[in-house]
C-alpha cells in the first residue's frame, strides 16, 4: 500500500522544521501530499468565564504568532485552521 497523503504532527517549534525536512524524502518517494497537524489546547474549563476568556485569547495570540513564523519559514506549505473539528 502506497500512501497518498502523509499526516505530520507538529508543535510549530524549531524541531518541527527538522521533522518536515525528514518527511520530504518520503513525500517525494511516494509522490504523496503532506498535511501538517497542529492542535491548540484550550484552557482548563475549571476557570471562571473571564479568566477562561483571557487565557484563551492569550493562547490564540501565541498560536497565531507561531503560525505566522512557521509560514514565513515554510512558505510553500498550506495551512488551515480548524475549531472543534470544523475547518475555518
């Protein structure tokens, strides 16, 4: 069985770039496409609404900065955003 798509979990750290470089060889060998998978962890639901909202906004800002830096270093990779399993 030859893979057509390769799902690559990343954390948007510097190590992620090494992972992507390593996967490129597999991608070319199988003429497959590559999809990166990054999960943003939501703040603990035990927080009160105001604290949750603040924590969520901070986490999203950090994530947006990481994604922007990642796109800058990997401009040929497409990115998509999904919230609750729904692509936006």
